[in-house]
C-alpha cells in the first residue's frame, strides 16, 4: 500500500524512525571521506571536461568555417566566366561569333567545372522560318532516348545560336531552351527579375554527373529595365553556362585532402521555407577515405550528431547547404588527457583517505547489522498492518495536524471516488461546506485526546454528491507524545439508512392500516345501523314532503360514509375480495370505452395490451375501480388536456431487480402502467402519495384514492411503483401476480438463457446515484466498459474530450436544462452515427407523448431487469455494426 500512504512523519512512523536511526549510524567517517572526495573529484572532472569540450568544439567549428570560406571562394571563381561573358554581351549591340568564342575560351581557361558557354536569342513563331534560313539549322527540342527532333510549333522559341563547349560533346545549335517546362520557367524567372537563374540539368537520369545550367538575361539597354513588362520588351537573349558542380566542390576540398570530417552537400528544392530541413536534397558527399566528392545516391548514416555543423551558401544561383560530421576518432585526436588526469588523481586521493580511517569502523558495521535486522522486523510488521488496513470494510483515512491526508485505503478509494495518489498530501476533500464548522470542532476534540464513535455526518463524493456516513476517530502520537495525526474509520450508511427508512415507512403504513381497518370495521357497523334506520324512517313519509326532505340528505350522507368506509377497508387490506382467474385484455378494452366517455375530448386515451398477456388472480370490479381512480387523477393533473396511456405487459421481478420496488417478491407479474402528460409531482409529494388522507386537491379530495389502490394491490399480492417528474407527467405501475393456471410460456424460461455480452464502451448518464450505480454494475458484469455522468453537461464534456464511446445510455428527464433527447442530439453532432439508448421512469408510449418524439425500440422503461438491459444494448450495438 505504499501509494496510499503519505511520505511524511506519522503515516509509517515506526519504520521511518528506525530507518532514520540506521541511516544516521551509516554515516561513518569513511563514508564522509569517500562522499566528499568523490564529490570534489566529480566537480573538478566535470569542470575540466566542460572546458575541454568547449575547446574541442571551437576548434572543430573553426575548421568548418575555414572550409566554408574556401568553398565560397571556389564558387565565386567558377562564376567569374559567366559574369564576364554576360558583361561583354550586354556591352555590344550584336554578339560577334569569333569574338564570342575567343572571349569565352579565354575566361574559361583553367576552370574545369565549366562544361559550356552559349548564347541564345528569343524567336517568335513568325520569325522561325527566317531564323532557320539565315542560320542554316532548324530549331530543335528533346526527343526520345536523348535525341534531338524538330521543335513543335509554339508561340516563341529560345534557340542556341552560339555554343563554346569545353568537353568532347557536340554543340547543340538550334536547341530550344524554352521547349521544356522547367527550363521555360527558369528563363522567364531570369527575364522578369533581371538576374541570373539556375536549373538542374541531367540530375534525374545521370546522378553521377550533376550539372547546372545558369541563364543570364541580356537586355538592349545598358541597365536592366525597371519592371517585368519592360524587361520582356527589351530582352535580347541569354548567356547560358553549364557547370559540373562536383568539379567545383572537388576543387574546394582537394586543397586539403586530409580533412578529418565527412561533408554532405544538399541542394535546396525551395519547397518549404518554414521547415528548412525538408527543403534540401542530398546530391553529393565527401568521405575522408576517398578524398573526393562523389554524387550521393542515398543519405549517409552519420550517428554522431553532437559534432556536426551546417553552413549554407549560394552555388551559381542555387541555395546549397554543407553538413560537416566529425567521427569519434577525429574528435578524440583533438582532446587532451587533462580531465582524465584530474579524475585519476582525485580517485587515488579519496582511496588513500578512506583506507586511513577504515580500520576504526568495524564496530559501526556490527551496530548497522543489528539496526538492519530490527528495521526488517518493523517493515514486516508494517506490511501486515498495511494489508489489514486495506482489507478493512471501512474507509480508513489519516489526517496530519494540518488536516492533510497521509493515509487513504482501498475502501476509501471505492467509497469516495478519489484515488490515493490524488489526495495524499492534499487537504481533506470530503467535508461539505455546511458541515465545516462541525468538523473543525470535532477535529479539535480529537486532537485533545478524546475518542469519538459512531458520528453521523455527510461526506462529499468526487462527483459532488453527499454520502451518509458514520465514523469513529482517535488521535495517535509519537514516542514523545507529539500529535502525529487523526485516524478515521468511516462507514457508508446510505444502504442502511434506506432500509431503515423503508422499514419505518412500511411500519407506519402497517400501523395506519391496522388503525384505519379497525375503525372502519366498527364504523361500518354503525353506518349500517344508521342507514337502515333512515331507510325505515323514510318509508313513513311520502316523497316530496318536508319530512322526506330531511331523511333523503341524511341517507345520502350515510351512503357517502359507507363509501369512505369501503375505501378505508381497501387501504387496510381488509375489504372482502372475490378474486378469480381473469384474462385482462377484454377487461381493459371495456374499460377504455368507459374511460373515453369519462375523460372528455381534451384527453387522448391510448391503450396498449400485449398479445401474450398472462392471466391474473384478481377481483375484477376492484381492479376496474383502481384503474378508473388512477385515470380520474390523471385527468385532474391535465386541466388543459393531454394524453393518457394505459399499458399492460408481462414482467419478471428477479432477485436483482426486486430491490428497486419496495417490498417486492420475486416472481412473474402482469404490469399495468397508467401514464399521463400532466403537471407531475415533486419528490416531497412522492414520499406521501400513498398515505391515507393526503391530497393535493385541497378541499376537493379525500386523500383515499391512491391509498385505496395501494391497499387493494397489496391485498391481492401485488406491488405498486410510481414515477413522476415535475412538468413531465406521472406513471403509476400496478404489478399483479400471475395466475399459475395454464402452460409455461417462453418468457418464463428466458432467465435460464445466456445473456448477450460485449466489450464496447458505454457512457451512462443518470442523475439518480442509486440507479446509475445499478446500471454500471449491470453493464460491467456483462463485460462492457463504462463511463458515468450525472447530467447532460458533464456527459457532453466527456464526448467533446475525444474519449471513444460506442453507446450513449441516458435518462430522458434530467436536471440542468438538458434532457436526454437534447443530449443525444448534441452528442450526434459531435459523433456522427453514435448509437443511443434512452431510459425513463415513464413507459415508452408515455415518454413519446411527453417529449413529442418517437423512441421506438430505443427506450427502456424503469425499473428494468438485467436481461432486458443486456438484450436491448446488444441489439442496438449489433444494428450499428450492420
């Protein structure tokens, strides 16, 4: 449990104390000498190493800068013939053939990197025939396999008129430089800018001999025109020079062939100015072993990145980069042995001092052994204590005197939702603001030495909800009596309180039932005597007489009293019943005709009865009275009209789902659900709705309607369940036990079937904590991974966060301004195609009426069983896969 205990005094104080003792005895003079000697040696060695490394780096960088300077000079030397030819051409009105060859031969002498120097003039399509007749050769362009063919018809051409080649290749008179798109763009860029531009030549198919053609625009004016339009108008032609770049680079490197570094040459492709490392293409490399630059077929693996340097420069109008890499051997030759000498001297001195004092430390070794043994014993004891704390069913929490958490066991993680790593060392996060003063008072009492037991309080869960708890606490101290902290044992009392509340409610209802039943039985006898005597007295007088005017109201009042007595007997479950095995569909269909006349035109009645409804053992007349009573209540809740839905279906209450229905017994039931779209009920009203004489109708109600229905259903062996949301309506479910006559149906055997499982991720959105926890347990037991959310806003934050989600399982009615339908719409805008399963305390038909949407098979009514949830979730996910 180390991750659940804070590394401070008090959390593991016995072990910490002995470890501190052992550590103090371990600091012998030998250890002090060794530590100080090694520290001084290390500092001296690191200082000398840094100084040596700085010196080596500066020396290597000087080599690179010197190399780059020579390379730039060679590049400038190679460029001079082109510049001189361009100046000569721009100074003459016409280019003289003899002078051109004589001049270019002279300026190119000694420069082996120059392949050729040429002169090219622009020719329009209209001038082509005259040009070819005047010069005696056609205008050509590249053909297949490196051949030259007659140029296709174009608007303009740039053929070579003069060409002085400095190798054994034939001249290319008449070759149209603008016939190929890349050359045309380069020519146009040189013309429009008035500056020389270069282009790669033959690099693609002859990487062993990369050359570059440079185009220098010549205009018929001494200076280049000011704008591109004028330059196009005054262009005379181009001085073209082709260079072998490897010769230029070899010339720069060949001066000192013994250089120790490898140099890679990269050509800029001008594709990504924002990321220069991607805008260079490796074209050549220099290796010290070869002492020459060669064309690069692929990047050379050079792992020593620390000793690498980059320099950029211009090569005949192209941007180049040269990366220099120094091998470990080359770097090692630059280093001196100064740092190693300092390290050796320091280690030798430390060893001599340690040897000097080691003879007096034997007794310390014996003491250390004894301390280690005791520490091991304490560690073992502490491990057992930690295991016991983690196994405790109560949440064990320790706070230091400043109320910071120093221990947080596994039960505390499960109960409050905080992982130990989140709270260790942090202020105690569980106290609600309204209970802060009471907690401070109790903490002071505990710090003074008082032991407190069975303290009822509310503590805060990580999701903000309050948890009913009962805790006992006491302080613990060190050997000197100094307070180390307070330890709390906290129990979750929510389930116990719920059971107690349910028991109290059941006992209260039972007591009221016994009282009202006894009174109603005696009062019924009295009413019988009064009503009988009034009937006899009325027979003595003729109708219409004054005497009958007195007896008739008295008889009506007595009959009303008898009706109230019957209602009290129904609530107390003492009314005489005549149950018989009944097929409900005909009964409900007949009731529907009566209800349509009773409810009026403003209310729409919808009846939904299952085709395979089980028979029930019930008093039909009392059941009709109960359904009529619920329908009239629903009508009163919809003064402006609405929808009343009556549904009947088979359900099975098993051991897992019986906890959601008070006093339920597991078994087969026929469920009749009466749902309205009225004003709904608050949580406070729902707690009293079945109590006798409680009414929301003021003087117009007796408060016995729902209590009579509840009593009748309980007397018949069934159960009642009510669900309501203010402003959304109410659903009351009557669970009638199934009559056991007749064959066993398929629904009875489904509990033995293997439930469908899955592994997908389900986001569960439910504001009721108990219902949410039940849904999470159901889904997790079926193999699904779950994400909980308390409302629509928190669920939408999870969805927007990008967490993978396969299914959204959400309540329809939730607080916070976003109901389930709005959440589903917002979620589908974030995740197109997201599957959604709705749930509600309303039935499917009632929920459709409330939200004015048709859920179809995508709504699961509460309370639901585990097998219902398993099949519905699997069906929706499988439909998504198809």
